[in-house]
């Protein structure tokens, strides 16, 4: 069974989004071994310098590398946008041929370190729009669930 880890940097604070994450974790249980990992973001001043941001992102990248399992998939604006069907193909057919585990990473409010993005086997963009990280995690969890439904041929994906 494929192990899927969703790793986010920063704490989830919105109770309605935390509840939605719980729902999708339960829905994913029959299809994969799913874990949701939250790492703390490096604290920065209100108006950090570019150098301070780069140092924080590098520090967060080190923590991500230690916590990540298997193939790394980075969510970033410059990543590839997939249709739900193409994402289902990636998740249920392509990635399992390479690995038994995949970690999807959502960075802090300043994103992800450039070296970490280059190391990722997959760079994924959900949209050119910007979303709160807690909402992005729920959206990704729903798409992972949808991918398994597409693979099984259920009526969930219409």
C-alpha cells in the first residue's frame, strides 16, 4: 500500500479546515497509508530581509528533508498544473512504480527553498492563484482522494 505523507510548514489554526483535514484523512484510509505532518515555521520579523528569508527557508528545508519519506513532491507556483485525471495517473500508476512512499510538501508563507524544489521529483502547482496553506492542504487531500476514486472508477468524479 502506498504511503502518502502531506508535510506542511506552519501550524493549522482554522478549526473548520482542521475538521476538513480530519474528514479526508479518514476517507483516505482504505486507499493508502496517509500521514499528515506539520513542522514549525522559522519565526521571522514583520519585515524580514531577503537574506533572513533565504536563511529561514534553508532551515525549513533541512527539517523537511529529515521528516520526508520517499519521493518528494513540492507544491510551488512554478510547478506543473495537472487535471484531476492526470493527477490520478501520477498518483496511482506512475509514482507507485518508482516508490512506496511519496511526500507532498507545502512550504511556509514564504514558500520553499529553491534547492528543495530542485530536489523534488515532482513540482505541482494547484493554481496560479495564492491560497492559504491550510486551505491548500485540504484541497490537496481532496484531490488525492479524488485520484483514488478516479482510479477505482467510482461515480465520485463526474
